[in-house]
C-alpha cells in the first residue's frame, strides 16, 4: 500500500518548513520501506500519526492511501483499514490497565479454536524475546512504562498490517531493549512484506531507514 502526501500542512499549530520535512511537500511512502520521522516535542509528530490513523482531520492538502484520499473515507473504511492494513503503537499506548498483559494482546486477535495454540505460541515467543515473559499474567497497571511499551509493540506486531506505525515506542527503553525490539519489529515486517513508519524524538542510530524526515 502506498501512502502519498500532497502538500499537507497542519492547521492546529505553526510549523517550520524544512527541506526534509513531510509538512508542505509532496512525497510517497512505499511498503515495505522503513521511514523514520524525527521531531522535537510540539512539532507535529503525534499529530501526523493521528492523521494517518484517522483520528484527526485538521490539516490542509491531501493524503492518499493507494490513490484514495483519506478525507473520503467512511467510518467503515477506517475500521477495515485499522483491522487489515495499518497497525499502530500510540505514544499513550492505549492499553487496558485492569487486564493482564496476555489479555491485552489477545484482545486484538480474531481467534478460532484451531488458531489458539499458534497464537499463544507466537505471543509467548515475542514476550520471551522482549524480556517480559514473566509479566504475561500480571495486570498492566502494575508494569513499568517501558514494559507497557513492549506489550503495545507485541500487540501491534500480532495484528494484520501492511504498515506498522509507531509513535515514540522506545522512549522508556534502554538501548539494549530498544535494539531488541527494533530487530523484532523489522524481522516481522519483512515476513509480512510490510512498511514501517516510526516517529521519535531521538535519532536512534540503530534504526536504519530508507528515508528520514525531520519535522
């Protein structure tokens, strides 16, 4: 799925026009590419993620998914897109604090009886790689924010997607755990032939991108 930006500009704040920005330019992102958006706080990073997920429409210009303007999407279009085409890790994570880690992840899965064992095997494998396998049956509200970030990443990776979009997913992870998470993210995206858009404050040199934008 191609994502095309056609002279989009945010309406809710003043932005700085930069040569390598998304704001005010025409550019196209093509999966399975990796795109890194580096931005200081308040420059529109989360606004961009919210626009791409259909939560905000306060912008000028046009954004197209496979040549269809997202301004024309119906609620059903967005629902189908979020269930099949895009998977997101929001900055605020959007986990359910009174459910366990396992329950939070399984909520995003459409599981039949035949799939359950495979889903659980994948979930537990990801948790082990991300060093949170001992947290699976704990309530999310008892985790650190860094542990919650890893839960949100696993949940996003286990959904159907052609684009994995992440907003500051490593802000509370040390370099070792951030690198482990990124390696797993890129590995899974490659298996799915999916693209990645990652927005972050830190340039994170270990994140190798096909193109880097600055907001």
